[in-house]
């Protein structure tokens, strides 16, 4: 085993790369954690003219395992799942506990909070976050010269 001396004045490579590549588009807050040090589900986020669409890969879950909340302009997706297999006379028994939480900062005054929709199918959680009418991109207006 070898020890590596690090100078505290210079960022290490992992820190530098983590900082560069962990930033998300549209100021989505990257405060994500798993209370059990397990893998946090991957998320795809797409913006259309009328909404934001979020897909989260979470296989093995059920609808009831998710807790989705919106507080101010912070969207939080959390899950907690515990399974115990009851077996008598077992020689080995393993408990399963999974939890995670991902939070995203939504743009202010853009989201239509009342019409956010979520569905879970085939291991993917889908969220549709519609934009307010005033925040939607409008087609360019052609102005004729008179």
C-alpha cells in the first residue's frame, strides 16, 4: 500500500472532473444522495416548447415506493423500499433496503405547478412538468414592411 501526498492548494483530478461534469443544464440543482450509499437512479431531462420531461431509471420499484414533492421551485423525487423474505430454518437470509432522493431546482415562474403529471411503467418513472402559457416559446412573428 502506498500513500500519496496531496497539496491542498491544487484541486485533485477527481474533484476537477466531478466539478466540470456534474453541472446540469437549466440550473437543475444537483443535491442528490442515497442514504444507503447505493447507486442513485439516472435521470434524463428534456425541455420542449411546452414542458420539461423527466425520465428516471428505477427498475424493481412500484408506484407506491415513490414520493414526489414540489416545495417552492424545488422538485424532489424520493423512494424507500424495504423487503424481507420470511423463511423458516434459513441458513442465509439477506435483507434488502433501498432508498434515494434526488432534488432539482426548477426555473422560477415557468412551471405550471397544478398540472405536473407522473407515471411509472417498465422500470421508468416519467414526469411531465408543463410550462405556464406565458413562459412557452412562441413562433417568430413575421413583420411585413409597409
